[in-house]
């Protein structure tokens, strides 16, 4: 059994997709970051970086429990555990992993920062930041659309963990709309995301998301400050 420390963020949804695709048994453990659950001493023992997702695989290598944090690392671990969605051939494997690194190192941070400044940043000082990150996000979408015009999926012609990493960030209209991206401008992305959305595992994840409760909708200014450590670290 896998303990899955979770909420509803794009990085968490990557892991839901992989667990459902592989039909691995898992137990959801809610970590409501809007209440500060991720800063508890218990959670920090699992991930000193205070981020979700985290998994604890109680049937890890050699029968020992294995704790894995960071969404990209979790995807690779689960792929190796199951032998699915990541080739063993070194060249094919590296092609998947390099695109996975593009997502975790560029796509997530750039889109996350744009979302932060558009929706949560200080209104009197965000114009430059929004322009900077919006430009980078446009570049990312153009690059991805061009690539998907040449390849059926992101890492190869087969669905892989690279697609699972990109989809919650770049393949959902609601998420794109929140940061001002019109997906209809990117027909190759639309083709790709439509195929992924039709997968049974993706549909199961879409059904799970509304069942996960959080206090985000009622969060107050101090909750946002705690999540981003704005007051605690402002003077550092």
C-alpha cells in the first residue's frame, strides 16, 4: 500500500494520474497547505522542503518502506516500480526524463509564478513580474505546440510520465484560463490534451478532485502569508 500525501495542485494531480494508470493501491492523506498542515513536525520529517506531493511506499525495494518527495522523483520511482510509462532503453528513457525535467524545472515554476502574481501578488508591484512571466509562459506554450506537431506525445510516440507531468499544468482549460492562456491558439496541444482527457485513468482523477476538501476558498490573508512564508522570511 502507498500512502499518498495529497491535495489538488497540478503537481499532486501528476501522481494521481500515475497511480490510477498503474492501478496501484493507495491511501490518500490530506495535507491542507491552506491550513499549514505542510509545516507540521510530522510532515517535515517526510519532506523537509514542506511541499506536497509525498508518497510512502510500504512495499518498497527489499520490502522496506520508501519515502519519496518531489513530483518528478515520484513519477520516476513509480515507473521503475511498475515497469510502466518509462522505457528501460537508455536513449528512450533519457528522452522521457529530459522532458520531465523541462516540466519540473521550467514549466511548473514559470506558470506557478505567473499564477501567483496574477492572483495573489501585491497589486501595486506586480505589473513587471506579470509581464515577465507571461512572456515566458507564451514561449513555453509555443514551444510545446510546435513539439507536439512533430510528436504524438511529449517524450516519444508513447504516453509516458512526461505527459503526466505536463498535462495538469498545460492541458487543462481551467488552469490555463486562470493565467490568461487561450488553448485554442495551440491546436497541437488541444489534440494532445483531448487524447489524454479521454483516458479512463484521467477521467477517474477528474472525478476524485472535487471530493478533496480544503479551506482554500475561505482562506484569509494570513493563511496566504503562512503558505508563502511572506511575513516570516520577509526580513531575511
